[in-house]
C-alpha cells in the first residue's frame, strides 16, 4: 500500500466538538435552526477543525439555545443561526471565543 492511499484512509480527529442543545427550552428558542446553521458550514475541510453534534439538555435553560465547545469548555448562550458563521470563523478556525455570546453563568460575564 502506498503512503498516499494510507493517508486517505486515516481518519483525522477534529480539534473541536460543538454540542448544540436540542432540549425543550432551547428548541423553543430555535435550537433546531442553530444546529442546522452549524451543519450547513460543515465541509470536508472543516472536519479536521470541528464536529457538530446535537445534545440533550446542557443545564442552561432560559438562556438557550446553548452551544458548548469542547475540549476548551467554551459555552455560548442565546446562539442564533446568524451567530454561527462568526463562531465558526473566529473561534473554531482562529481560536478566539466570541466574547459577546459567552454564557454569563459559566464565564462570569453579565449583561445589563
């Protein structure tokens, strides 16, 4: 087997996992559309950068849709489909969390 064919059979683990809550309160706030927005930006090239998964309740009801990024434990609140491109470009591709969408309960930032 040549090294070229071997390279094409090796699966590359993504550097991030993106969990999008699909539980009741998040769904009421549009989490299904948020998940679809992440999935729409998933390409063969992005597979090494991130993997998108639906998740059960992430325990952040009333500030959803909630998105959790692993392994760095970044939590986002009130994520709308229009926020997704910025999260992908700024955080998943460049490593810089989107400050204005950080979950205030977890990251200690309060809005008001």
